[in-house]
């Protein structure tokens, strides 16, 4: 049995060679070595360990959100859980934050020590309390941060939720789905357990498909090609369930005469560490990706369509992996805009004539910086674009965020609160809802089936590829 948890320094010192790294992970990472997340002896006091971990993770942003809430109720006006269940006080973001806030006040704030009854300070007493905490932070919040935008005090409830998830993950008190995905990402370098053979075979298959479509039998998706303009990173879902999105990107890059490659290792730009609160997993995945780009001497990293993947790769990953930003990264949306605006690709919007609306992904709009870019593209590749309201940073979550899709035990509640998003979709009158996130594709797909909506989910790459006017054989750089 592993005596202690692996720490950040251990993670960052793991070998970069895939085979050596896999061996080291099998020896050092508890969820892989022992088939479980919990690394402490069963007789260990989980409450005591929880408090020790909490103390080690306190910083200014956490303490600020712990102490600034005045319970004004503004957060309850915008949370889709509350809007769907208006008479259930346990759905209010402030209530969810209070579950960790009361523990903080009891042990790390003088008011909670002296007058605990006045500030509602308290401490978990047993594993039953810990499991109740698990169900709140994993089951009733997607970390969308809509409440944060509406908070006059700047309280970031999502930070508190992620912090609590991370503490529980450290103790192994997590939903089964979180354990499985975390283990896969540690063990295989990607969150869906895609093997190297599966990955390479899919790229070969897509090369043949695209080559046939563009009339160029010599076309090939390069793997580990050095000194390219960019390294393209994807969501494992694209390999496992939606390889056409890889083909669409390849077709567009071909038309633009782009110099690009995909890495053999470090290709997964998703990062379940963001959802589970595990900074060590976050550092592991992010470092593999950055090091792959560095090894191939790529000028930059281009990130495929994924909300949390974009946030993790472009923003959070550098902090988790303690990595200097000497390699820039950008969303594939920015790449597409460059192609269209510079005339490197030509598009025919008449090929996309169905009414289409756009869903802003939480991690790209609220927690990112891309709101106008997708609209700029859609207005050039579609004939009938319809805005959704509210939109941009005020948009509602697809209800599949925060790793919710992996936690089947909470699906009934997720589908219940999805009626808020469903009504938003219905009001547009569109036949297609476009998104820039594979997680949102599944989240939106679930609610569309549940509420029997006459609508299909598409992505920006799908529409651009469909509108693309493919030139005659064009030489790639």
C-alpha cells in the first residue's frame, strides 16, 4: 500500500518518455497503483485529514470567498438549479458555499471559535457528513460561475466547490465516475482511456477519408512532425465517438495550406483535474501537453473545441504545471478567423441554410475570453443565425459541465434542472444549436432527447467544414 499521496513535485518530476512515465505512474499514483483514489489507511480519521488538507490549500482567493458572502440572495436569482427548483433552499449557491464555509469558520476564523452558533460554524463529525458534502459539491453544482457574475461581493462559489471536491478526491470520497475518468487520465494520458494504437489508427482512417473527399490520395495527418506552425490538440471524445471532427479540422487546415501536426503523446487537451479539484492531475496532463509542443518545436498550440479543455490548456494548466508561457496557445476559433479574414479559405454560407443558434460554453465565455469569435464565424458560414437570450457570459450552462456527465447518480436532478436550458433553446426557434465544446455536445444532446426537442447539436468546425469551398490539390507546408 502507498503510504502517502503523490505531491505536485513528484508529478512534475515524472519522466517525459511515455513508457517510463507509465511505469512511474503505476508505481506512484494511488488510483493506478491500487485501483482506488483513497491513499490513507482505512482507520485514518478522514475528518482530521480533511481539515489538514483544507489548511494547506487556503489562499487569498479562497479566504476571500469564504468570508465575503453576506447572504444577500443575489446568487439565487441566476443559478439554473434554483430557477428550476425555486422552493428548494439547498439549491442556492450561498447554501452550497456555506457547507465548506462553516467548516472554515469553525477551525480557521476567530468568530467561529468564539461564537460558533452566531456564524453557523460547524465541523463534519464522520464519514456520513463527508458523503453528504460529496453529494452537494459534486451533485448540485456544475461550476458554471453564473452566480459569481451576479455576486456584488465577488464571491466565487465555484472556487469553493472545486476546493471541496479536491479535498474529498484526496480522501477517495468521490462519485465512481470521477474515479474512473481520473484513473484513465493518469494511466493513459487521456480521460477516455484511448490507447496509442486506437489514436493512431483513427488519424490514419481520417487521413484516408479526407484524402478521398478532397481528391488528394497523398493527404496525411502528420504525427510528431517537427517545426510546424502549430500542434493541434483534441478532446478524446473526438477519437472515441466523433472522429469526423478531426477530419473536419484536417480538411480546413488542408484548404488553408497550413503547416501543422498532432503529437503521439500529450494530445489530450481536456483536463479532469479542473473538475475533480485535483491540481496534481491537472499538472500531470498540462505538462505532458506543453512538453509535447516543446519537443516538436511547434510555434504554438491550437486547441480544438472544448470548454474546460480551453480553460485548462490556455489558462489554468500553466499554474498547475508551474510552466512558463514560452509556448502560446489559441482556440481553433482564432485560427479559423485568421483563415477566413486573410482569404486563406473560402466559405459558402448557402451550404448551411438551417436556422442555427449558438450556445456559449461556460468555460469559454464566463471563465474564458471568447464570445464574439464564434459569432463572427457563424455569420459568415450560415444564412440564418439566431441569437439565444441570455447569451455570452450570461448564458445558461448546458447542464453537463463540471464533470456532471460522468456522474450517473446525479442525472435525474441534472435533467430536471435542464428545463431552463431547454426553454432557452425552444425560444430561439432554431433547428440547430451550435457549440464549441464536446462536453456541451453531450450535455445539450441529453436534454434535447429528454425534452424531445426538434433540434440537432452541431459544432463550429462542422459548419465551417460544410461551408468550405475546397480548392484543387493544394500543397501543404
